[in-house]
C-alpha cells in the first residue's frame, strides 16, 4: 500500500472515529433523556389516575351521604321493608351512575344489594372495618373478580341502623378516559389469589386485547416487584411501563398499569439518528476530498525521493535532488544524497574486502579465479605456483594463533617482495598462497631462490621459527583451460610434494586420477561399513620359548567394488582425515568381539589384539564403549588386547594417558605398536599403563644379516624387560631371525614364518593343524 493511500486512510480513520464517538455519545444522551422523559410522563399519568379516582370517590361519597340522610330511606331501613329498600337503593344508584349498591344491617348482613344475596354477610371485610373506625370508607374492592371503587357509609336514625354502599366498576371506559387525559396506554388488571398459574381473570384497557403470554409475563413481573418503584422497558409489548397497586386483600390484587409506546417515545431519537447519519456522510465525503488533496501535496515530493532512492539502489549516481520548497523534504533529500555517498564508499570497501584477504592484505581466492579467467580469455600463457607451509598447525599449537597470523603476514610480505616482473600474489586460505607468473613454466633456479627466500627463520621472542614450504606448479594452456581446473591441478601437485617430502612438484597427467581415487575412497568409507565390504583377518602370535599359540592380531581389509583391494595404510589414513575413524573402529571392535564369542562356542578360547588409531586414543568415550561390548558378548577383558602406535601417544600425552589408564583399570592388556619408528621416550613409557612392546618389522626382517638392527632389537628387549614389559617381534619371516629373537629373550613372535593373516573361518582349522605339528599350517595364506 502506498504512503499516500495510508495517509488518506489514517485521516479518514481519525475522522470516522471522532464522528462515531460524537454521534454515539450524542445518541446515547438523547436516548437516556427520552427514556427519562417517558418515565416522568408515566409518573404524571399515575398521579392523574390517582386524582381522578379520588375525585370519583368524593362524588360517590356525596351521593351515598344524600341517600343515607334521606328520611324516607332511613324509615325503610328501620322497618326493613325489603321491597322498598331494593327499589329505593337501585333507583338512587341508577341516578348516581353506580354499578354496584348494597345495604346491610349494623352487623354486616345484606338487606338489599345489586350483586350479593340477601341475608349473606358483606364480602368487603377490610372496607367495612375501615368504615366502622372512621365513620366512612372509600376503596377498591373485588366482586366476583371485578374491581370496583366502593364507598361505604353508616345509616343512623339517630343510632346506627345499617350500612349503605355504592361502587363504580374500574372498566374499559375509565381506562380510556384516563388514557385520553394522559395520552398514554392505561390498563386495569386483577390478580386473584390462588390463580397464580393462570392468566389474569380481569383485564381492561390497553392490555385487554393482549395475548395470554403477555398478560402472564406482566403478572409475573409485578409479583417480582418490577414496574412498581420505577419505569422499565417491557420487551414483549415494546413499551415503557409502570404500575401501582390499587387494592390487595385475601381475594386478590388490583393494578393500574401505564404504558408508553417505544415508537412514540423514541420517534425523536430515530429522527435525530438519521440526521446525524446524513451529517456524518457529508462530513466524510468533504474530509475525504480534503484529505486526498493534502495527501497528494505531501506525498508527491516523497514519491519523487522514493524514485530517486530506487535509482540509487540500482546503482545509478545522482548529481542532485529537486525537493521543492518543503524544508523537511529538503532535509530528507540531503540525507539521501549523503547516503548515496556512504553507499559508494562502503561499496568500494566491500569490493576491496571481497577481493582481498583481511589478514595479509593480499588478493584472495575470488580475485585469483577472476584474474586467471581474464588471462585465459586473453590467451596469455602463464604459470601458477601454489604454496603451503609444512607443519603450520604445529606452529599454531606451539606458539599460538597470534604468532601463526604474524607468520602468515610475514610470508605474504616476502612473496610480495620477490623481484619478479608482473607477478601477482594471492592468499587462497589457511596457510596456502598462490603466485601467478606471466610465463609458461619456471626454472629450477627460480624454485630454489623462492624457497631460500621464504625459508629464512622468523624471529619470535629471540627464538627463530624456521619455515618449510612446498610448491605445486601448473601451466596454461598445457594443464587446462579453466581457472577451477588449474587451481585443482596446482593443489594436487602441492599435496604430492607434501607427501613425497619434496619442495616442488610440477603437475603431470594422471596425478588427478590419484587424487580422484583418494576422494572416492574417502567418500565410500561409510558405504564400506554398510555394504559389508570390510573384513577382518587374524594373524597368529606364538610364544617364542614354547611355540604355543598365545593369540591373534586382528587386521582390517577392504575390497572396494571398483578399485579392488585397498591397502590398510591408505584407507586408514583417509578415515582419519575424513573423520570416519570412529565408524571403522566401532565396526572393528564389534566384529572382533562377535568373532571371539563365536570361536568360544566352537571350543577355542583365544585372545585377539586390535589396533587403535590416534583418534581412538583421544576419544574419552572409548573405555565405556569397549566395556559395553564386552558385556554384550559376555567376554572377559583378557580376551581383547589393545595395540597403540607411538604417534598416537605423543599427540596429546595427558589425554592418552588418562584413557589408557581407564582401559587398564578395566583389565585390558595394552601394547605399544611399531615401537622404534616414533618418538617414544623412556620417561613416557614409564608413565603409560602398557604391558607390552611390539618391535616394528622394519628392524626384524633384516635381523639375520644387519648388525645395527640386531643391536637395536637387543637393546629394546633389554629395555622393555627392565621396565617389566613383555616384547613382541613382528615381521618374523626366517628361521635365522626366529633363533636370534629367542636367543635375545623375545617373548612373542609374529610373522609370515608362523602364518600369514587368516580369514576368520580358517582360524580353528589352523590352530588344530599347528598343534598337531602340520608344517602346512605355518605356510597358511591369508
């Protein structure tokens, strides 16, 4: 939604809210005032009704007084001439307009009456008692469920000789008269005692034609006290009603009900509502027109600024902005121009950071790819030299990352300082750098000069840090015609230089295939476990003195579906580099434990040694995982032996020592494998919880004709025995080497002379043949 439309809607919303609030407040006030006025009119009507009934009562009292004082009438009463009394009473009542007349003796028995039987007792007990106490009485009574306004006075001659009474019925005519006087609806209703569950028996006036449900609702409301103290709206008749009680005794109650119709009452209110609605509509139209004009004048310069901002966002550069005469808009325009300048500056800064390395200030990988691509487009021959620092991680670990960063900055300065024409230098990331040289191929003299220039020691706190670099070289167009391909080939050549311990390797065709093979093997290691491509073979170990079989070493083999047999040294190194070593170790330990348990079921109880990598030794969860595996297969700790290389022990001696102590405390036998090829020291061996040394086969295979190897092996055996360790010699392939090892006191022998590694299903047969002295067992092939 546009700003102009939002502004217009806000202004209209404010108007609508204000107008509606005012209208609702006004209408509510008028409505309350109308209802209050109606209540006052009903109160006036009730007063008029009371006054009219009082006036009728006084008129009736005068007529009754004339009759009671008539001499002839008193004489007739005294003689109790019934016929005369009836005639006089009825004639006088007719002249007075009375609807009911009666005459009783002093005790209240009927002598003559228009409605009661002669000789019965007068039914209006409360009226008679009031007349006895006050010499006369006026009130409303019920005769056969019909209300009458009755006057009762004594007849004296001179003493009390009777009571005479006359009454007017509260009929429909009276209700209409009161209604004509008050211009309201008037009704009389009788509620007879004992008939609460039936509609009222007597109703005259406005409610005479009302349904029984309405009359019953009125009667129930009156019984609950509604419409008595104040006026209230009655929903069924849609009127404002008020009632007053005219009579109440044991026979029932008589009510007069005044009603004010809602239509008449709220006619002014409805008319005013329509007037306010028209006023509101006119004001809304006028305000919408004015608001639209104001919004247009306010938003036009803003829309112009929005369009300018979009142009700036698209990269266009604006010289100035026309903001008219609006001061605030002018401030916004100036701010927008300042923002444009800031954006230009930040873009330049971001572009520089995007193309340069923040640590060294050299151009980065993206810049290298773009520059190489441009050189290829120009078809200009060039050479890429990709450099990496050997052992840079050790520099970080030893001296800290601050020193490592300073080494990188120093190396970048040295590369930039090379005296080569048109050279471009890049940092690709980590400890890798790239040189782009405008010529195809470089000389060996250049490589030598380069390494000498970069290898000068770097001084840190008076301690020189020597740098060794390796380089991979590729050329365009010889090795490729794409920037990504050339960089990958340079990386392959550099990796080969690192693995071959050479300072410089020029890329040759076929090296990429070896690299792809390593990537494929690293990728397929996970599938090797899931698809049962891995197997375990077991090479026997015998006691040097007795020749008894003392156990086996478990060795992992991988037969790849595409590459065939993969040497363990190759895929184990890939597993460590790709982070899959834990997966292989878990599979190996479970497979070996299951095999030991299977051999035990076949009657052969043997121990098996497994090799742990440096990653395994650093894994703090290894002791618990081995403990759970031994529990799963119900194996004792003596059935599983662990072999650890020297390189694994020196990576983190403290952590390795802690894990090995936990394994040793669990009862596991631990050996140091390939001893003599690493960096183990006597003090380290003394601290570690190992029980066995395995002399590397490189010292054993030439033992029978190499005197230096004999000295190393003999001293190692003596050293191990002095430390309380047993010694295993691996790589025993000749009888002469075996005799020498036995003479030197070696404890255990392992090698092709005893047996090649065996598949699991051949181990039981080999053990049987070996124990029987079968010489073919010694030449078993794995």
